[in-house]
C-alpha cells in the first residue's frame, strides 16, 4: 500500500503538523466544537503520518516482521484515514447546524462502529522488491474506500445544499480537499502503490490553520460578530427609544395642552383644580425631560451623536433659556439671575444645540435641588486668536453634595439623594449627559460643593468667533409681537388625532385666528385648493399620507406659497434641521405650549427662521 520513496515527504509532513499543533496549543483560542474537531483532526493526521512512516520502514524488513504486526499497522493506518473523513464531516455539520454536538456524537458513534470492522476483514499485501513497491489490497481496503466515499459524498452534498450558510473562506479549504482526494483516487486506480491521501490531509490542516481555524483570526471573527450583535442591539434600542419617545409625546400633548387651557380660566375654576393642573404640567415636563435624557445617553453611547459647528448667538440663546427655566421655579422662593460678560462676541461658532443642553441641564439641576435662595448663571470669556474660551458657571444655594459623593456625580442613573427618600423626580442622567457632551467638545467641567450650603459647576469650552460685534445691517427694527393682527389670519390645522386638534384649537384660541381643521393629508389638499390660508399647522405622523408627503403635494399646487409648520412628536436631535431641509418653514415638537406655538407663528410672519 505504501510507496517507500515517499518517506521523506512523510517526515516533512510530520514536522509540519507538529508545528501546527504546537502553535495552536500556544495561542489563546475560542472553546468551540469546531476548534475541538480541528484539534482532533491535526492529532489524527499526525498519528496517520507516524503509522505511514512506520509502514514504510517495515516494508524494508517485511520478511522479518510478523504478518500480524504489519497487518495491524496497515489496518490502523486505514482506520485513521477513514476517521479523518468522519472528523471533516462532523466539522462541516458544526459549521452549518446549531447545537450539532448530539448529532455529531451519534454520527461519530455509528461511523466508528462501522470503521472498527476494518480490523476484522482480510488484508493482502503486494510486494515487489526489485521495483521497491509495497501496498495492500483486499476486502479491508475496499471496505475502507467505501466508508471514505460515503463521508466525501456527504460532505459534498452538505456543502451543495447549504452553500448560502457557509462563508467563502470556510468552503474553499474543504472544496480543495475534496478535489485533491478525487485526484488521489484517480491516481490509485492506475498506481495502487502511490498513496498520498495522508499528505492531502496535512495540506488541509495547514490551510485550515491559516484561514479558518487560526486562533487569532477566530478571536477577531468572534469580536466582529460580537460587535455586529452589539450594533444591532444598539439599533434596536435606538429604534425602540425613538418609538417610545413618539408614543409618549403624543398623549402628553393632550395632557399638558388641556391642562394649560384650564389655567387660562383663572378665577373661573376652583383653586384646587388650578393647582392640580399646574402639577400635571410640571409632571409632564419632568416626563419629557426623562425621555429626552434617555434618548440622548443612548445616542452618545452608540456614537450617533455628532458635534455640529455653526454660527449662533450665544447671548440670545442663553437669555431665552433662562426665561424658560424661570418657569420651572414655580412657587419656590428662588431668584434666578444671569450675568453675561460684556466682551462676549456677538456670534460664536460651535454646537448651539448641545451648548444649550449643557447649560439647561446645569440650570434645571440647580433649580431642582434648591428650595430657597438663588441660582446664578455667569458667563465669562477670554478672546484670543479668533477663539472664545467660554467659562460658564452655575452657582446655587441648594442642598449641596457630600464630599464622598463628588466622584459619583457624573455617573449615569446614579441618584446621590436616594438615601434621603427624596420626592425629586429624575433618572440621574442629566449630569452624566452634560459631562459626556463637554468631553465631546474638548472642554472640562468641575464642581465645588459644601453640603447643606450649595454647589457651583464650572464649564470651560472653546468656541470659534464668527462676529465680535453686531453688524450694521442687522440693526433693524423687528415688528413687535403685538403688532401682528392675528384676527385677520386664517390657519389650517391638519392632524389625524381629534384630541390633538382640540389641543391645537385651544392653544390658538387667544389669537382670535380663523381656524379650519382636517384629519388627513388628502383633506388638507382639498381645503388649500378651495381656500386661501396664511399658515398651515401640519402633523407629520398620519396614515395614508404623512406630513412630508402632504407637503410635497401642496407644493405642486399652482401658486402655493403658504408657510407650513411641521408639528410632530419626533423630537430627536436633528429633527428641526431635517424638517426645515424638507421645506417646512418652522418646526414645533409635541407637546407644545401656547407660548411655543405663538412664537413659531410670530417667526413665520416676521420671516425669522431661527
């Protein structure tokens, strides 16, 4: 069965497989069924090579070696060849099927029972000393060939019917092996003394180690799979949070809007009802803040939050922000003050949205934990080389922070006041988000606090300078809000939710507008063709034809130039920019207040797009 002239090649393959086994054992590797099977394949091939080398040596002294010994060596060799085919079949099954271990154990058990029969079948030896030819034949050989053919056929069929499940780099080595096995078979038909199948097995182990089963590559592959799964989980989480945000904001629009409407009746409703409505609005705002913070931290952690550099008027934005935060004080005896440096540039370049979010988080946090006294916002700057180094500090006379808690202050979901069983609501995300945003902008944030007396937070962020002073062309008189006569304006409100239509109607009632209402995009198109409107409030999320599709159709109407305000529960970062880019004149997020909707209308009619 063995041609003795191949002894050198046998020795070389032994060294090759030994080196693979040593390298494989020396590296950290994944504990998978595939790795275990590959390891056994290498050892199986090594044993077969050693047996082949032993048989080649026996062939020189055939007359002096007992036939039982030579037969046992050859049958063991044949058995190892069949065993290798079984291992490759199990390896492929493991690549294709999940939880394949029970199946492989069953196949292995049955196949090995069949293979053991080789040791009980007759074996004949052909030897030609002149030509130095020595090989086996007979029933044991034929039976082993049949088992090997079965394994090879099973491997081929499994690959053929599962080609889409297998990666190319995992299929190529196996196809190469089957091709070489076929060539070996054809060679043996003409020259039965040339048996090189064992070398083909060594070659397969070699290319598998450097392609499929290299420990380093497997670890990288595992990391990539884990990364993909994490990204999918992050996308699913983001989609869920986005959907949750939308679903929460829609009913909140009715809750907050109708509660605000009740407050307009002032002395016409009992004092208790008025107080309850104020509490409902405050609770709605808290819930909105919680949802917003969860969305923000999710975006930051999934690296989907971008820092956008654009010109903005810092002083104007922060002043408006302070006005909004004053409403959060409620009936607390707190004085909210602001001081902005006189040398602050008129227009900066930076991320307006996130700068405002940082300041807003610090202000809301200070107001939340201050029962009486003051909250002081100071803004100072150092201007140099077209850069403005902003120093934003928020100082309060609140409860302060214990020294041992300072290091935990910026950790997400950490509520430092939890031991006090406080009734203050929140998720503990505000300061964590603030810290992350400051870091993303290359800034720093520091805190100093005395427990029981108050705290001071200082943020340092560098911004670009767009304009140091207000340009002359911008020094024009803008029409005052009370100069707009809304009683002569006609508005179309489009929303598929009747409760939201009611809220919008109540929010607009003080302006004495003439209001038309429709519940679909198709009805809106019909109304616009029949009437002239000064402005349209258009809901985005509607069945059949959403707000964006409706706007496209509106713009197709000849002579249409009516301002359209997008009204949506989509309040994710970048939503405003998205809708303005799509052609809407303004954007308002649900839930909106009377003041917010009036502000948008004022901007539409004064052509202020900011």
